[in-house]
């Protein structure tokens, strides 16, 4: 009588491996959702497309996120927020002179057709979802506030150093800067023309230069 062939024992994955794989799945969902929301808007974003791009099942989606809204909220917190901080908060903490730092951040705005075609993801969601969903509105407000406060802080630092005019009101100037950046992004998106954003950058840089104390060193 032949001996029964032993089946290989299934060894469970170590907990650290399971957590790492789960984290990667969640990150794939976030990145796929961010791209789909940017392309289609949140309300029209297709969960089927998100799942296909992420390469995961619907069960995996609902393991990590209770709903489409929860996924969208996480995209704001974990994708859009860090991008905005990377472009508009950390560069202003570089130790460069305040106006030069602001000019550098503005001149770093991408201006290819692929960049302006979809507009600013932060502003897109604010326009679409802030009137409809308090969760989106509050999260987007946190990002805008962090951006505004970073600009306020660097302008106040410049006034302390004597490189920014004393008659400039930092909070007003910060709000105007954000409005100009987002306004030109919307105009460029509507025109589908990078030249609109390039002209906007030139105008914003000219305005920023006007905030310098007369006679202060100009590099931007």
C-alpha cells in the first residue's frame, strides 16, 4: 500500500510582511484614486477604474476604506496635502531670503500642457466638493490654511529682517498670492494653454518683487 503523500504545510506570513503588504495595497488605492479623481472629479470618479488601476479587489477597498467618501477624504489628507506642503510650505523654510523663497516657489509651478490641462487638484476639489461635503471642506481648509500661514510667516520674517516692506499686511498678501496662483491655474485649464500659466507666473513674480523694501538686494 502506497503511503499517502504529505501536503506541504501552509506557513502564515509573518505579521510584519502582512502589514507591509496591506500598506502597499492601501497606497496603491490612494494613488489610483487620486489620479481618477483628478481626471474625472470626485463625483464621477469610477471605483471600477480605481480598482483596476490599483490591481485590487472591491473587498480590499472596503477593508481599508468604509466608503468612496472615506477614500476621497484620505486622498486629500495623504496625497494632496503632502504635495501642497512640499511645494508651498517646506520650500519657504529653506532659509533663503523670504521674497526669493516665494519667487522660487512660484517659478517652480509646472507649466507643461500636461500640467495645466487638469488644473490644480486642490482647487478642483474645493470647487466641486466644498459646497457638498463637510468632510472635504474641512480637510481642504486645513491645507489652504497651512499654505497661507507659511506665506504669512515668511513675509513677517522678511519684515523683521527689513527685506519686506513694512506697509505690507502679511495675511492679506498671502491670501492674494494663493488667489492669483489658483486663479491663473483655472484660467490656464479653461484655455488649455500653458502660455496663460506662464504669463501668470510672470505677473505674480512682478508683484512679489514689489513687496521688497526699496534698496534691498534682489535676486529673483
